[in-house]
């Protein structure tokens, strides 16, 4: 068995210095994907960098501007945060779907994002929520929209030596709501056949004034589907508007056939899930 250098830096600066040394270094936020990939032989890192001791990478900060979630914050902690669940229930719904209860004690949104799976549950929900990712690296810090992180299956936009440190969610706008839904072959602990995240904001007449729609597991990356969002603007989610939403969502899909479902099935399901998630988001915005 190959020896692995395990490091648990106590500061972000130390972590970035270790990443800058080069070699096959893999950050570890929760490890629920990394350990599986190592056991299968897909990854063989020379160094593992445990991020959980770094201040700020675990925890949820709430303020007037919204919420900042440390990239290594366990999904279990996210699911138990009452303020976050009230403001962004769709994001919390997605976090609660990542693995089992036991897995959620370790798994993090940051890891789910950076694993860059097309079927990752957190990604459509975060795109719909307008999440901004905070990244640190050798040249300083930068921000990245959630929809711009994934480049393809297993590939992300972080440069060598960079690490995701936090996910920022804006404060909940008045008369707004979000939702996330997915379809899986089994009742739990499975990978999505398709997933849909929707965020809506309403005007004083309860007509949709702003919207974001995102899909997962139907293309090489999660998709932000602006045409689907536009189908809802100015409506109260009448049947015609929901039909246009579903059609636009299905039209954006570029899925594959696999053991969980055919491409044709995924295309159909994506439209259905987007429609149902929009109804839930609308009800939450009206509450």
C-alpha cells in the first residue's frame, strides 16, 4: 500500500502553502467521496489535506447580507440550522438528501460541489438560490457563481492551489421562496435520475417578478435554465406558464442512458420536477 502524507493544517495560509508544494494533493472536507474513490483505485493521492481544523471552514454565519456556510460544514449541521431552513428551505432540502444520516455527519456542501458530479444534489439548489462561492488560492481570494464551478464530470473550475472556503447565500428577499426536488430509483440513499431547483420572487400582486431554475443529472454539468425561468415571469403559475416551464426545462436537457434511467425518461422527468418545484417555491413565497 502506498504511503500517504496526511496533514491537518490549523490555518488557511498553512493549507494553501501545502497545496502550493505540488504533487498529488487532495483536500478533504468530509471524505465521503474521496475515501470511496481511493478505495476503488480511481484516485491515489500522495497527500491528503484535512480542512476541518481551519477556522471558518466549519460553521454557518447569519447576518443582514444573508448566510455564509463554511465549505467543510457537515450537512447534518446545515439541516439543523433553523434560520437557514426558514430562509432557504430548498438548499436545506438538498443537503438533507446527500447520503444517509450517518454520511451527513461528515459530508459537506463544499465537497459535494467540488466532487463535480452531474447528479450532485446541492448544485441545482445552490444555483437556484443564487449562491456565490468564495475561493482562496496563491493569488488571493475570488468569487465564483455556483453555476460556473462545474466544467464536466469530475472537473471543476478551481485552479491548482485553490480551495473552496465558503458558500454565500443572499438574505431572503420579501415574497420569495425556493425548493429542490429529485427523483431516485430507490426510496433513499441513491443518485438522482434528475433533480430540479427553483427560486421565485413575487410582486405585490403575487405575480412572479424574478426566477431561477436549475437542473441536475441531465447533462455533463448542472444547468441553469433561463428559458424555463423566463416562462414564469409575470405569471401566477397558471397551467399555461407551468407547461412552458416544463417544456423549456426538458428542452435544455442533454442526458445519457444509464442503469438509473434512459435519456428520454430523464428529459421527461426534468420537466415534471421543475414544474412541481416551482409550485412549492411559489407557495413558500406566498406564505
